């Protein structure tokens, strides 16, 4: 998704017979609003689009059942805690399907699977987490540019886990990173900047985020010509054809406007069919 609003401005200009986007800031702002409206129509449709599906992580706290959803969350899909899949259930069914609690959340009967439900902007885990993960000691961390290699005996992690590295004197080593496992005792991650020394010094620890959250995020609407567009590159003409329809409508060219909106609808149909195809893999394993 490397296309920007600047690319959309240029594509629209070509459609309108111009060789470049207009110089008028007023006209550019008007066209930007058309692009934003097209994106909003698609991305905020009844069924969220596949390209807005993302993953976040969190850490359980002992005896705490309620956790904040990611700030950009539109709809939760699935949650895993310590590798166990939690099934999403409607909040109004919780007390029908689970025993009444002595604690703030329902007690999980032995025959039921793990579950979660949404409560406002939070999610509630059933059963309540009984413990929090603890930090583990790291033997060493070395770096080549921004690629850092960790040696940690029998770490037990898998590629894609998010690990918080702490304790390094060279602060570039510290932070939360998505790792790639390279051996039973080693894994790598990419730091945001090159550490000032290698190997790392200090008392090094690693802490795994044991909650994994899959969700559909709210679309980020563009605010300037340099803004990226959340819709995949191959569907750029969806945005541009909608803007062209609005342009010709404003110019009272009903025939040209109709042609542009017909093209827009065909792009909506294509992206909707693609979304249905992706939806078969919506539930993450």
C-alpha cells in the first residue's frame, strides 16, 4: 500500500485532461474530501475489509479480567492467551452460557471453551487470568546495524511473538519487538536505530506479550497530499473514479458523472468479492 493522495490527484487530473494536479489549494482540498469520502464509504461498510485486519499484543495481569481494546479497534476477531484460542461471544449471552460468578466475571464450567466478550471499549476474558508472565534472563545481545541477535537459553518463543527487551545500557536494544526465531536458544529482531555498542551491556531481560489480539482497525483517512491510502494499490481507481463522478456532477455533466459512478460501482463490486474471498481465512489459528 504505497500509493498516496498525491498519486490520486495526478490520476484524476489525467482523467480530466490535465497534465498535473491543480495549483489551487481550494480545489485540492475539495478533491481530497472526495477521496476521503470514497475511502470512508468502502472502509466503513457493514463488513470490515480484509486489509484493515491487524494484530496487537498485550500482557495479562493476575486476577484481572478486563483489558482495554487497541485504540484503533473497530471490531475484535479473535484473542489468544498463552497460545489458547478464546472464542468471541455476545455480551448478552454471557450469563446464559456460563455459571453465575462469585467474582466480577462468569466462572468457566469445565465443559466450556475459553471465551471473551466486548464491554464498551474493553474486552473481558473468561476465565480470568490467574497470573502474569515473568521476565526471563538473556545471556547476550549482539547487533549488526539494526539487526539484533539474542541468545536466551531454551526461550520457547516462536517467530512472530512480541518480546519486550529491557535492561540494556545501550537504549536502542530496549523496547517491544516482533522476533524471528533462529534456534532453540536464539532469535533476532530489528531495532529502530543502531545500538551504540555491541554486545549489549547491563542486566538483560525478555518479557513475552502473552495476549495476541486480532481485530479490524478503524481506517485512517488522509489529511494531505503526502498521506497514504489504506485501500490496496490495485484499487486506486475506486477512489479516483468516485472523485471524477463528483467533479462532473459539480460541473453539471450528468452523462460523464454517470459513467464515472458506474466505474466506481464496478470497483466496489470487485473489492467486495475480494473481501469475501479473504473472509474465509478471517479466523486466525
